[in-house]
């Protein structure tokens, strides 16, 4: 399914509803042991399958959005206001994405992760011309740069 912005928002809301329903099925099974748990488990598994499909669609849409922002930034002259704006949009989208928010490295030291984030942004701004969408997604590329910066800073601080 090809998503547009409105479809993306609808699918996101649908994913949240499925997550709630899965939690409710689990709670219901615990509260009512007299009901055959295989039936509830089958329903829960079908919801999990649908949720996985929706999450895949959402991730594909996000990756396409990030890729188009990266390619747009790449096409502007190195020192230009348009390139800066495009890179700012790209980094904001990446920061909002679940892939960045779900990283465990934020939990150890906010100072180190903040410095790593700033250095990663500088590196992204410098290396956007080397971005190749055929190798990996923008978010994967961004996260690998972030993790590298984080590890460097962590070694320096310890």
C-alpha cells in the first residue's frame, strides 16, 4: 500500500489502537482464566501480525520521506540557505522517528548523548553528499554515524 501524509497519520493511529487492543487481550486473558486461552492467544497473534504489517508500511513511508529530504539537501549547493533548511528538516524528521527514540544509548549519559548528537549533525551536514540511498536507509546511515560519535565520546569521557 502506498501511503500519503493523511494515510500515514491514519495508519499510525490504527497502530496505536492495535497496541491497545493487544494489551487488552493480554489483560483479559489474565483476568478470565476460565476462557480458553488458545482462542484469545490466536486473536492476539492475528492483531500482532496486522500491527507488524502496519509498522512495516509506516517505516517504509518514513524511509522514503527521509530519503527524499536527503536527496533534496544533496542537490543544493554546499553553502546555501536551501541546503541548510533541507538538512534541518532532515535532522528534525530523524530525531522524531522511532528509530532514534528507541536507542538505548540515551539512557547512560545525557551529556555524552547530547554531544554525540551535535557532532553527528555536523558530520551529517558535512557528509550528506556521500549519502547513497542504495546502500542503506537515511535513518540507518544517521544512526550508524550517531553511534560512532557516541562511542568515541564515551571512550574519551571514561
